[in-house]
């Protein structure tokens, strides 16, 4: 079974200076942090902030190819973790109704899903295994989640370039 997820945002984890994507259950309180590369973090931050690059980024190109082939990215699924590395799948449906599944890095899957307005899912067993539960207290946002959101308000995609 898969669980619907939403992207809370992208930030840089200190002191390692490693970008991280934070996903949250749509109908729950568990979070899934995924460490990614700088270019993937930039690709996700750009689309979240509505920034258009002068030239299409790889994920923009992929979205255009999918549309040009008259296919639809129905969803992406973060499937598993092995030795600290997350794995994902892209699920496509062609105009002929054929369903095609392609293996992907989660960062690429999320960047593409955001560009194509596709569902982001995570395997329920994966969430049970590595999800971090942060319950809201008496209707208030957890302080750590609030600090994360404040950070996102202040960060620019250029902060990930380099």
C-alpha cells in the first residue's frame, strides 16, 4: 500500500552542507527526510518557488518529452531504502493505456512529479521503517517544522548552486 506525501521543502543540513528534501504524509504526522545532491535540490527549489531557468533543466526536458509522447506521469513512489540509499519508481500511462514503470532516484522522481503535477507516494512499509513522527501539539505546529518552514521562506534557489 502507498501513502500520499507532500513536499514540505528543501533545505541544507548543517554542518555537512548536504541538501535534504522533507516529505510529509498528507493524512498523517510522519515525515520522510531524503538527502539529495545540490543540483537536484536546486531543481526542486526552482519549481517550488516558480523560478524558470533561462534554459530548460533536465526535469523540464523530461516533462516536455512525456507530454510530447502523449503520456502521463500518474505518480512517483518512494519504494525502499537499502544501505541508506532511497529508491523510487516513475509510473507512466501512455495514450494507448499501457502502464510503464521506470526506476528512478527519489530526487529526480520528486522534481519531475512537481513539474507534471503528479502524485508523490511512499510505500507504507518504508514509512513504517524510517518515517519520523512529529505530532502537532494542541493544534500548534511543531517548533522544528515551523523552523523548517521559516528557513524555506528565507532561502533562495541560488543558495543551492555551486
